[in-house]
C-alpha cells in the first residue's frame, strides 16, 4: 500500500458538504483514510472569486499514480467539476495528488509532487497538521521548512 497526500478544495456551493462528500467517495473508491487536517478558509489563488475551503488527507491505496488521477477526476466530474481549458476557475470540488510515497513523476498530465506546493499556504498549513516532518522529495525540505520559507501572505483561517 502506498501513502498518498491529497488536497481537497471547494469554493462553489455548500463547501463543507461537498468536501465531506468527496472524502466519502475517496474512502469508498480509492483507499483508506489515515488522517485528515482541519478545514481552512482561504482566498482563491490565481483568480478573484469566492473563498475556498481546503483540507489535506493522508490515504493508503494500492492504486498506481496514473490510475489514481483518473479515479479522482471521475469523482470530481460526478460532483460537478467542469474543466475550463486549464484555467483557474470556481469549482465545486478540486482534488490534487500532493505526494505519492516519495516518488517523483513528471508526465504531461501528472506531476508528483504537485507543482507549487512550496508557495501555497492553503496547502502547507493543512499539511503541517498531517506531516510537518515529511520531506519534499525534490526540494529536500520538510513541510515545516517550506511553510517557514513561504512568502504567501494569505494565511488560511481554520474553520472546522
């Protein structure tokens, strides 16, 4: 079984309900949820819109990375996610693979670790709850070090 860190976000609809539904779907279709962070509220990143609710999960799964991405995209689609030519936009649900064990993968449609983790407080702050000492396999820094070095001024607010 592989250990995988996921980030889940929503800024459209009933954000708390949608995030919890996504967690249920992940548990049914993907793997065992080992731990989850609190839910945080933060400003939309890369575009101006409604605030996001975000959290991170640690799961165990026997699904390989590429198949995992396909399965997560299916969950997003069932939950109303619309892809708009790769641009940032409002979404009912967004699920990203942050880390998959310690592998490094650089494919056209899948990059692990997820790009830009180190500049996104909305990812780093929930990750601190789960794995402050996890070492980013490319940057060779812990999540705590990345958070300390991050210049993102939008500090997420813990809401749940």
